[in-house]
């Protein structure tokens, strides 16, 4: 589904539909994130699902605009987290900020 969203934004960009700049998309992301925070506080499962989906959809829109493939970016983050987690569980000393991803 992540690829489907990315491809949708590619098609809409090619057609000239609703082409935004990065700054306006970041503002949109802030708004979507605020809505997600309110949904978390409300503990409404349906609202959480909708607002989380909207936030992810906006992230994919930003990725497309910035010419970042979202699956590649997420894959890199997962690999980084796995590497850090493996070090932690194997008892290797890590810096505190190594746990942030």
C-alpha cells in the first residue's frame, strides 16, 4: 500500500494536480500530526486509524515531492534500528543516542 500511495502521488504530480511545495507539505504534516495526537488522547480506535493513515499518506506525499522513495527510506531506518538493537542485546556498549532512530 505504501507503493500504491507513492505511485498515486507520482501520477498526480505528472498531471499537475495539487502540486505543493515542501514548506506547505510540512505545514500539512504538522496539522496531521496534531490531529493524530488528539486521536491518541481520545483513545478512539477508528479515529486513531484514520488520523494515522492520513499522517502516513502526507509523509508519502512529502517523500514523492523530495524524490525520496519511502520504502527505501523506511528500509534504511529498520536496518539501522536492527543493528542498534542487536548491539544492545549482545551486550555491546552503546551510546545513549544510538537507541534513537
